[in-house]
C-alpha cells in the first residue's frame, strides 16, 4: 500500500489516469451530444439550410465538469483508496496476543477485541498460529489456528484486578523456546513488572503494543467526613482540565436501583486526583450502595460502600429521670460514644419505632407498656437491634426473673452483685479475653477496665451460647439473643460509670462498633480482622457489574484489607456476621500512573480509526454523478419529460405509500386486540432481523396449519409482536427467537413481559443454535438470551424430563427436534415433593400453572416454516430422515400449543390409567 | 400473395376506420345549417317555379295544358333553375400528413379527411355532386357517394408528399384541395393551372400542426420525413427556427400568389384549432355568396 497525503492506495499507478482528464475534457467538448431523431413533415422546408455555426450546441461546462468528476472519481475509486491506512504488518512468526486483561482495560475492551479480531484474521491469512494469554489469569500460551481463537475471543473478559508480580513470574516461566511475535494489549497502567516482561518477550521476537490513548478514571473508597461523603476521583492524565460526573447509586424504597445523587468532579490542570462531596440526607445516604463514574465502565470506576458509610439511626429511650448531674445520667456516655457516627433520636418509644431505627437502646428501662412491648418485639423480629443496659431499676425489678422475658437475652438473678466496694469484699473484676466466637474477638482490653457491680444471669442450659463477653471469673457481662432477624443484647452493667468504668473506656466504643451499633470512624486494621473468614456477598467483575457471589470462596480478614485482588479474591462486598466490608479495586491513596514504553516500541491505539476502503464510496459517487449526468443530458436535449406528469405523480405516490405503509401497519393496540381476540393466534416476537421474523411467521404459519388439520385448535394467521408497544396479554404462546444483536427491551416492556408471564403467559425462547456443539463456550445467541432474560421473572429451570407433561399433551413424544435435534430444553423446575410414583412411573402434579418459559435452541420455527403452498421452506439438518424429523418437530409444536392451552390437564390423575394403558404398562 | 394480403388487410383496417370517420363527419356536418339551395330563378330543375304566358319561341311541348285550360292564354310551366354543382375533393393522403406533434392532437390527415367528408356530406345534402379526382369517382349526387368517398379517403398513400391529382377534373366544377402543401410547389402550381384551364375554381386548404408553425426544437437533431425519404441533420436546431419560419411564410405567400392569380381561394387550419370553424369557413367559401 502506498500512502499519499494520508490516504493509502492499493493500486496507486492507476492514479496516473488522472493525467488523461484534460484530454478527456477536449474530447468531450469536441463530441457533440448525440442527435435526437425527430419525425418532422416540414423537413422539406429545411432542405438546403446549413448551420451557421459548425460547432454544435456545446455541452454546458457544468455538465462537462460533472462528467470529469465522475471519471476522476472512478479513477481514484479503482486505485483502491483507503482512509486511515495502516502499515502492513508481516507475520513471520506465530503471534502471541497478550492482554493485560485488567479492569483498566474494560472501558476499551470492545475496541480492543475488535482490533485483536482483525489482527487474528490477518495472522490467519498468513497461516500463523495464534495464542491469547490474559495476564490477569496467565496460562501457558497455546498456539492454535486463528479460527479456533476467533471463536473464543468474545469470551475473554477483563478481570477486576491487576496482574501481580507473581502471576507475571509464573507466566514467564511457562514460555518455552519457540519464537513468536507479541501483540501486547496494554491496560496503560504502570506496573513494576512491565519492563521485566518486555525484556523476556523480546527474546522471542518482536513486540507491538496496543494501548488506548483515552484517559483512565478511577474512584477510591468513599469516606465520611463530618456528615459529608467524600469520594476521591483519580485520573491517569494530568494535562488538561476535565469534568467527570460521579453518581451515587442506591436502591429506592421499592428496591429498584436509582441514581440518588450526582456530582461533577473538576480536575484542574495538573491534578491527578480531586474530590467530590455528597451532602445527602441520612435517609438517602444510607441507601447508597455504590458510587460510579458516569461515563466509564470498569471496576476501577466504581467504589462500593459498606458499613462505613452507613449512619445508623439509634433511638435512646428516655424515661423520667430525676434532675441530677449529667455525668450520672444513664444515657450520657452512650450519646457521647455514638454521636460521632450515628444519628441519635431520643423520645417516646411508640413515636420512634415507626421510623424503623437500626438500634433501640433501653438503658435501665424496665417498664414498658404492652403496646410498646409488642411494637418493640415486632421491630426486633424484623431485624432491629435492641441494646439494653442494666442498672439499679433492672436489678430491683422482677423482669425476666422467673421466666425469660422475650426482650431479654437471659434470665436474671435477683439483686445482682457488688464487688470490690467499700462494703463488699473481693477485687473489682476485669474482663476476660474475648473468645474467638465473640464479636469482640481481638479487641484489646485495657488493664484499668473493671466492673464493680453487675446483674447476674441465671444459669441456664442455653446461657453459654448467649454470652459474648464475660468477666475474669466467668460471669456473663454481655449476653445476646437472636430473635428472628433481630437481636437483643444486654450489657449486664449500667450505661454510666456507676457500676463499671467500661463506658468510660475506648473499648466500649469499639464494642459498640463491633455490634454494628455505631459506625467505625477509622478503616479497620488488618490485624483486627485476622482469622475471620469473610464471605463474599456481591462481587464486581472487570466491567464494574455487581454480581451475586455464587460459589466464590471466603477471604481471610487480613487479606480483605491489605491482600492483592486476584482470581480467588474478587473486589466486592464481604460479610462477616452482621458486618459488611467493601473491598474496592482502588484503595484510598491509589494513583493511576501511565506506563512509559521504550521509544522503539510501536504503540498503536485501538481507537486508531479502522482502515476504511473508500473505493466503493467513490465509485458509488461516480455512478451517482453519471446518473445526474443522464438526467441533465436528457433535460438539456428535451427528452426528460417522456413520462407524463401524471405518471410521475403516481410513481411518487406509490413511493410514499411504500414508505408510509410501515407506519400504517403499526396499527394501534385496539385493532390488534380485536384481531387477537377474534381467534386464537400464535404470536412471535419481532427481532431486529427481518429474515428471522419472516421465518418465525412462516414457522408459526406451518404450525397453525398443522394444528388446524390435526387438532381442534384452529388458529388464525400468526402475528409478530413488538415488545415495546404491543399488548401481549391476548396470546397464549409467544415464540421468541434470539438473535445476537437483538436490542434489550425497555423497562416498560419488561414490566409487560413480567405481567404476561405472571398471568399465565408462556414464552418459548429459541436460541436457534443447537447445531453449534455444546462446549464450555457460550454462543452469542445464548449470551444474548442471558442478557434479555436478566430482568425477566423466570422461576428456577431444569432440563425437560422425560415425564414432563409436554411429552404427552397431544402426541407421546420423547424427542423435541426442530431443525436441530438437541435434547437440551429447559422448563420450569418441578418441585420434587410433588412427584408421585404410580405404577413405577413418576407423575408430577405441578401447581396449576404452565411453565412460563421453555428454552431451547432447536430452531423450531425453521422446521415448521412453510411457504404459501404449504411446502417446507428450510432444509433440515439430516437429509434422509428429514420428513420424520419435520413430522416430530410439528408434533412437538402441537404438544407445545396444547400445553400452553390446557396446562397440566394431561397430567391429571384421571387420565393416568388411560395413559398407562396406551403406554402398554397398565396390565 | 403476402403483399396482396397485407395490402388487403391494411385496406380493411383502414376501411374499418371509416364508419367512425363518417359518423364524425356527419356530426360535424350537422353543425352547419343548410341554407337555400334553389337558384331562385327559372331554369332547369324539378321544382315548380312559375307559370308564364307562352311566347312564340317556346316549344309546344312546354305548354302546360292543365294551366292553359283554365284560361285563354297558353301558359308555360317554368321550373326553378336547379343546376347541381360538381365539387371535386382532393385530400393529400401522403405520409407527411400522417403526423401529429402530440398524441393529444389529431393527425393532419385525420383532420383533412374529416373536413373533406363533412363537406361531401353537406354538398350531397345540398344536392350537389361530389367526386374525387382520379379515383374513378366522378361527381355524383347519390347518398352512396358519401360512402364511396369515405372509402376512397381511407387509403394511405405511400409517398411522402402527394401531388394533387388533376387527371379527371370535371369542367367548371368547384375544387377543394386539402393538404399541408409541403410538397413540390411546381406540381401544385401545375395542378391548379390545369384545373383553372378547365374552368375549375376552388379552395386550397392548408392544414398544419402547431409545431410546424413554431418549430420549437433545440440541440443536435436529425429531422426525418414521415416516409423516411428525406433527412436533414442540424447541430443546432434552435438556430434553424427563424430560417424555417421564413421558408414557411414564403411558401404561404407563394401559395397565396398562385391562388390570387388563378382566382382560387386559400384557407388555413391548425390541427389544434376547432374543426367546426374550418368547416364553416370551407362551406361558406365553397357555396356562400354564390347564389
């Protein structure tokens, strides 16, 4: 390819033809326009007349120019012009494609994959094997044919961590001696191992680098700072001023995710980080689940929030108290301990319970009215934490004395005990070290914390499991009881300093933190969390999607804070008992540094515009010009208006009709309703692919005909439905073929779909790809199916069992072929308890519904499809057995419709003897 | 055989045209109100004119005895002079007439045939004799003559420009020559001269298409005559326009000169104009003021 002025030409010599244009100009000028032949009786009068001017009517200059342009465009078009030409890359060696594959790649992932795809294609054309390695998940490079990798390419996803030095070392060791060239898809972050790996790779061959030039952004952990949430935004480039939107996202009271706040982060020139402050009402602030950068899609651009950002609402129930010094007040120390990190409300219990606080503290409150008691019990059962403190009144009361009070964790002995006072013997007791099962495990106990007075727990078989802290002599100090989702915690001491100096110590605050009653003011120390196993609750993937953490291993507490993220440790939200800690990709203080490549390395960008061949465009322009020339020439010579104007009008009218007919077709819902309810009608979902739509229509047509001929179901012509605005509720069955490029329906469409499914509708999903051998790979159709059904209300599924009603609603079937014969068909899972054994055959009596979805990939519509004459449209995969397979496909279709219409009728007990008879098992 | 057949077929096709032509011509003819045709003086004729006293040079045979018997004087019954005129129709059936510039306009030949036939119908109703030159159609005054004329008018002549036929030209007849007169002027002059020598007076009626009078052509054009025998090519048709119009005017002047020299009259009709007007003009020119 030759590059001339930014354009590449595949056949540059053709451009010399442009030199002939002036000659053409003269020739075109010299040649008169073709004569018109006219019949004219008056020609006799013309005889002998000569033209005064021997030059004919000149072609007008603009027409000449048009022609010249057309010719010039043709010459340039044929010379193969290419926009954004790329230098030819040769592939003398096998090609190793090395992805950093970290979250920093995520935003450019698609562009990278496209680039790599063309790269693999060219390598394939040079018949060089290709290997792909993701450094975040390094494996020994396996060189395979380009095609093999091309298929697997789409399954690569960026990981939400960065490659570690250890992974790199492992990877370098796996390399053997064969030569290969490397295409390194860099995540553009600076890594310590970058140069080591580069040196290692260069011993094997050339290294090219693909690196995005667009700046990276990240969010580090969010912090509370005097009531305001601080989020730090970091960026990779520091050159220009920039504005970035940061969104606070959380759930609204109905549980749907919403943007709760948005702030713009302003980067000044030279700044690599900046802060945004969210000042939200506590109700909103507590709902925030994550912050994310609006425009960037990567795990680094998301910071998850945990307990640190939750300001708890705490109700301290006040009782009438004698006027006295504040320091003697039961609540004073609690308020002091909790106020920095929580919202404290005090007042009457019945007023505050409806606000659903997180914690209610009863400090030496004994008497509750029965109304208050039930309200409090209900609230605890729904997840509230009731924190009680002992005190003189509790000690003096009969509460929980004989029988355990529902709102007390233990029974109490009368009176309590007093130690180490002037009137009592013994030393004030110290706390015994916290047990590993205690939530206070690893909190250090200051030496000077002593307890002088306490209420005593009645010995009880269940006492030991309720004790979470005890004194050095083994008497319980803090006890806890779980009630449904909530808990009741009793400190056996008073909340003021009268009975113990514990409320004065820092330990008291930490204990409250551990009980999730207050929010930790500082991030937890790794040591504090050591040897606790934290299980993942939600994890982030590389793109920053928050997923459920299914079968991901738990993580040790120390690692959670300071360990490296990796395949066994995803970023996400981790939970231990009541506490939740978010581990984000970027930690506070992290910076995004760009990597510097040695100058001899060629760095390309995936955003380099792809090569665009302009030839076709130019030739099309040339043809358009020539067409204009035709019209212009005709007009000049007076031959244009051969058509009468009426014809032209009718042509225009026809054109507009064609154009508008579409919109006319999109008739209003009333008409659809009339149509759909006048007859039974099978419907299919209109996709983005008209060919598939036609096939669905033809398929349902074939099925409708079969139903008409064979059964008492006599459907009308099938209808295509647009999920966005058509009412689905009239159709018993919706056939939904999946195409990989299908757009995801809107939220309203999903609402309608879910309503449809809940009200007894049935959707048959057909991925139409059962011919692709089932490997571990996801086909694009299946992937899209997952995408589409993510928001659908679909019950658990199971493969279609051989005793499912679907196998006998009309025909007795064991195979469900379409154009393909995969047996992998999924229907709603049947509760196994409903299975009944009757004469050796299992019958499931499902609740009255029909499985709302049937998922398969056999391209049933393809097998059912008939043309207007009733002949099959598409060939079926197997040649000789074709008629049989088509028949079985139709039978499945019949069964399907019967199933949709009659539900579990056929699995009704009444029919079992008859069915058994027919199955030959009755006698 | 095949030539004969095709000729025959062509003739039949053409003849098939003539009932509608006839009908049209009759309808057109009804638009002209027939005036008095009697010569309003005594002469040869069938109708009674007057009785007059016989004079000495009257033949005895002429004496009307029935009248004479009522009185003493011998009367002679005079009849109105009713000399029937002969009208010779000639329509140029050459190829040049078979053309119209637009499909919405009638062809020149259609207009010519229509007018000729309408005149024939009017003439025969008026008791005149109508004939055509050269077609074995001497002037007659029967009803059938109209059909014969119509049939004779239905044949296309192959030549581009057909000269007027002057072979059988009844003396002292009136003549109507309808053509575009684009053909050789000398032949037309000769025909008219011969006709005039035989005492025939008449009308030259030129039928032209509007485009033949405006020449609205542009650009490089090849003009073909309808028969394809004459061709003229020009590079700039627009420049020819003035020349053509000059020549057309010149031709008309020559025709007028010829007509004034011979005592004939000349008329002009455009196919875009109403045929009634042309017919009325023709009727009055042929009969009017000649009582």
